[in-house]
C-alpha cells in the first residue's frame, strides 16, 4: 500500500479500506505519504463515538467515510495536526463548522442521509475546500433558516481559492419561506460545483458573483419556484452574476424552474383595493385589472406567511366578476409570455363556509388571443374552511398575440360573497430559457457547452 499506518494504541482499527466495527475505539492514526482516492478508514454501519479519536495526522490525500447510521460528535473530529484538516460527518449539527475551529484547508465528507442544518455551512475563511457527499439524492442537505445554505464569501483583496462542492442535493425544508440562495459563492477563484442537485427551493440553487475560473458542471436543477417582489429578485436555476470571469457552465440540466408572478406570496400591500403596486401580478407589472370585485390584502387567513388576498364579489347574481393579474387586456399584449409555451397557473384558495360562495363558482383561467379569445379554466373544489391548491394549465397557441391570467367568479355567486387567495405561481415548464429562469449570465467570458437551456441559446 502507498501509505504506512501507525496506530499509537492497539486497536482493531482498519486500514486498507477495512471496517472498524461498532464499539471499537481508535485513538490516534498517522498516515504518511498516502496517495490515492480510496478511503483510509471506513467506519462500519452503526459505529458511534467519533469524538473519541484524538487526532488524525495526514501528510496528503485520503478520505474517511462513515457508514450509514454512524454518528459523529465532539470537536476532536474536526481537525488534525499535520496537512489538511478533515471533517467526516453523518450528523446535521456537525456539518456546520464551528467558527475558528478550522482556519485553513478543509475536506468534508458527508455520509448518506437527509440533513437539515441549524445554520449556514460557512466556508468564507477557507482555502482548498472540498465538500463531498455520497451522490445527489443519497446525501441531501436542507436549510430552515434565513441565510444561504452553503456560503463562501471573500472580498476583492482576499479571494477564496479552490472550492470544490460535489455529489449532494441541496434543498429547503417544507415551510421554509426564506428566499436566500442555496449555494452562494462570491470572490472565489478556481474550483467547481459539480454533480449537485438543487430542488425544492424558493431561490437560486447555484449563484456566483465576482468569481474567476470556477466550473458549474453536470448539475441538475429542477422545481425551484420563488416569490420575488421585482425582476431583479427573480429565481434562476443557475446565475453567473456580475463580476464573474471565465466561468465554465457545462453539462447542466435545468427544468421546471421559476415563477412569473411578482409578489405571489401576498405579503406586499396594505392599501385600498385593488392594491395597485402590491398585488400578485404578472412579472414587471403593478396594477391589476378588476371587474365587479374588490381585491385586497387580508390577515384573516394565510397559507404561508401572515397574509393572503381577499376576493369579494361586488355585483349581484347574474353578472360575472374577475381580477386579471395583468395591467391590460389588449389583444396585442402577451405580457412577456411566449406563444407555443406551456404555462401552469397555480393558486391556493380558502373558502370559508360563512362566505356562501361555492368552490365551483371560482375559476382560474388562462386566456390567449389569436384572431379571437380562447380560454382554459379550472374550478375550485367544493371544499370549505381549508386551503386547496387549484391549477390550470394551457399551452398558448403558436400564433397568439395576446395572453392573460385571471381569477374569476361566476354569475351564480351572490354579491358580497368572498374567498381568499395565497401562494400564486405561473410556472414556465420545461428546459427552455425564454424567461431566464433556468440560466442567467451577467459574467464576462462565460463558457457554455451542452446545457439543457441552450436550445434556444441563452443571451
């Protein structure tokens, strides 16, 4: 073997990829001149008490892998005395680095499992960093706090060098409404984000700013839907931001990402109906087109956060009412939508029994205009005193010149009947990049190859 093990206290500890059985306690391992990628020591499934190890002395290379079900405790596991610092974890609390504990290089191997971190994995003070899981979908790291999940933030005078993030899934827990990036790297030179899956998130899974010569390679990003207030805050699957130079974006697959509704979380507002400037709206628009209804933010009920929007019919039985979430209904205005593209329109609706309105009297609609109007509708269920998700999907006609979305109350509903709306989404499905939802590039010299969103090629 290309290394010479020295075990200071007799132990059934393993070298040459042999397992250390549960309950066995190594004290000190020294490895000189290890060269290779196989694990130095593999802990058996169910092995406990990693904190009993005093130190690892490693001149170069090597990893230690924990079996499934192993636990990691104790600060002793975080550092070594020679060569690179290693941390090997299978416990969510231990994935987060204690400030000041590791001050130079770090190799972090995360075992199989689904880990919700208590705070950011902050690598901002480190160089020569490798954080590696056991594979996307096998190792999953989630956030449930108001910060980036993984962040490496240097400065123009203090670049972080050689960051490698590999082989894991990043996501948010259900109910986490924070809209920070999952992986955020700033002022990083060299390295890569590779074989990472980003999903179940409300903001950009991979975001680089002021980075040089970093690779974003062979990642899969899908089902990422945020609730931006403005276009600048809109979610992208991969964002190469301003100040980046010669970033390699190669072999990535991105699909079903983005939300084309601004303020769709219903947390903006507070003024008079129809909530001009605050309502959930088609992107980059502000003033909804209301007919025979009032439309106002309310704290009566909320699916997420503290507010929803209340739709109240303001006309008697026999006359329809609606709110268009666009600023006009012109036959020649697509409101940024693209002919021939499929769009699901998704809304959460709450109908109090006391309101009197039937679910079947509430419709979501997508309308396009091509010589005449055509509409696809979906009614809510007759479900009361509980939130329900209602979705309507339409592929806009290839020759469409106008389009709009609206929430509609039929003529059979009576005056002053009402319902509530929250979590409004208009989703651009597929791998296309018509709305810059799968990729946005603000860098210089970005190298693009074999990405799913390059048909059509991104600007």
